[in-house]
């Protein structure tokens, strides 16, 4: 078990750091999204979009420094990050809402949308980790990405 840990130590530490940043980001994002949707009465897309924009700025800085320890920031890094966030967001929230509309068809709209936002967040987290690891903050080896 110890040998297995040391073999995958870097990956395990990335997952742990990503998780810690994610917990902070998710709590902050959920509060923003819930307030905008339930108290300010913005729609599903606007409340989740604003929340993800704010969370993405935090996530970019925290994950580049803490999780993936990026030292050399190339000019494409913010663009790759933005593309990753947009793609993950659109996929997760476009799947979550229609799925919950079918599963929770008898429930009031407010329940369906809140559950869909939670499911969308869960889907987003998984896709975002692998997108950031593989596409955004990829390690440069032998002078190439």
C-alpha cells in the first residue's frame, strides 16, 4: 500500500489540493448561485453562470498556484482555462437540467432547478479536474507540452 501511495503521490496530492480548493469554491459558488436564484430570482442560467464566473477566477489562481504548481505561465494558459471552464459548464448544466426535468417531472420548478444546479456542480467538478490536469495545467516535458 505504501509503495502504491509513493508511486501515485503527485496525483494523489493534486486530487487532495484540488478537493480543498474545490470545497471552498463550491461553498462560495453554491451560496452565490442559491442567493441569485432563490432570493434575487435570476433564472437558472444567469444565476449559475454568474456563480461559475466568480468561482472560476478564484479557481484559476488557487489551482495554478496550489494544486498544479504552475511556474511558467504561457500566454495560452488563461485561454485554455477559460475554454475548459466554459466547455465543462455547458456540458454539465445542459445535461443536468433536462435530466432533472424528466426525473423530477412532478416537482415544482424551483425544486427541479435547485437539484439540477447541484447535479450540474457535481458533474462539473469531475470534468473540470481532468480538464485542468490534462488540458490547462499540463506538465511540460522535454520542452513540449
